[in-house]
C-alpha cells in the first residue's frame, strides 16, 4: 500500500513552514503533536484550504480553483481515487472524547480508526506518523490528542492534526474538494465495484462562508448535491446505462430542496436523510475498455442561487 501518512506529512510540513501567509496558527501539544488551527481562532485562507485538501488526498491528487457556470469552484484530479478519497480523505472517524466531538479525516485513520471500510478493502498501514484533519469549532484539548496518539499507537510528536470548522474559509474549500469522494461513496451505496475506478475529475462550486455551522453545512452540501460534477474513468466492459442513472443526486426522492430544508424536515438527524441524496449533481462514467461515455444528472443553478444568497 502507498505510504499515505508519509505523503500527507510532507504537505503538513508545507503548511507549518508557511503558517503566516496561510493565516493559520501552529502549536504543539504537551507531548509534541503538531496542531494547526486553520479556522477556529484564526481566519485561515484559501491557500490553506487548498493545501489541506491536498493533504487529505495524501498528495495523490491535484486541487485547484477553477471557474464554471458563473461560480468559482474547486477542481479535483486524482489517478488514485480509491486510496486518495476512501483511505485518506473520507471523514470516517468520529472523535468523541471528554465532551469534544469532531469528524476526523486523513490517512491517520488507517492507524487509529476501526472502520468497516478498511476491512472491506483489506487496507493496513503500519506508519510511523499519522496525519489527521478534524472538522470542529473547538480547539482539540490535550485529552483528544492523547486519545488519537494512543489509538494510532504512536508518540504524540509523530502525530499532526489540522482543524477548522465548517463555517470558515478552509471549510469552504476542503468540503467541496470532497466531490469525487462523494461520488465514489454513491457508487458504493448502489453496489458498484469502485475498484474499477482508475481516475477521476471533479468540480464543485465554492459557497459563501456560512454564518453559523448549520448554515455552512447547508451551503456546503448544496454545493456538491446541486453543483458538483464528476467524471469517472473506469476499467469496465459492461453496459453502465442503468448504473449511471442511479448515481447523481437527482436519483433521490429528497432531491429538489436546499439541504437546510431537508435537514429541518429530518429534525436535525443526518442519519434519517436518504443516503442516495449525497452525490454530485452531474456524473459521467467513461469506459477505458470501450471508450463509451455514460452521463446523467445536471447542475441545478436555481437551487444553488437560493442556497448561496
């Protein structure tokens, strides 16, 4: 397996070395873990958001700012989508310690988190460092750092943790940069073998920074659900005409309302929302075997305008 944590650690060092221009705060835990505040007590920046996004792909993808459909957005390219998106970028580790809660992403999950996903793909990484990102509105306390380092089986000074809330500049970049990962998860949800996916391109608009965490969650989900576009290059000879229709977000019965409205109707329970909704708006699959293009879905500018204003 690719040494994901080592690759991510190199990008973390770039963030640390350029902390002033990136408008982040770098400090150490009692045991020496690197902690990077990218939006809780500091402003953070677009540049920090791009580097955090690349770090979360473990350097196995490019992340840039682009422009399409009248919106500035995040453009993602990866030729290792399964490792970059599932083994690294996916927020699959729920951290709940001493009253602190946050969703944890990054390749450090391979060392410290017990996820069914890792068993499914038989992924094991015996690294000497762990890199993680926590989406949170609070600075992780010492107890959280110790829990993470203990779970990873590492000394604290071999752990790097970047954190920021959803309603921040970094949040407005790193969440849309998950557009390819969101599409891969939708493929898994409908039973497609994602190991066929060899390369991927993605685009998602950058929403305004949310007034609150809940406001940001609504805008960020809408960016992908109604504005995200993904192209998957697959090693597959089969006819994908039926599969492709089930991939975009409009295949969900919950499609058609801003996410904030969907969230209210679910009484604030994420897990009661139709999982089929969480997908890019527009998806293409291109067979590397036959050259055939399959396409479904569309960008919904009306919902985006309603959500972003």
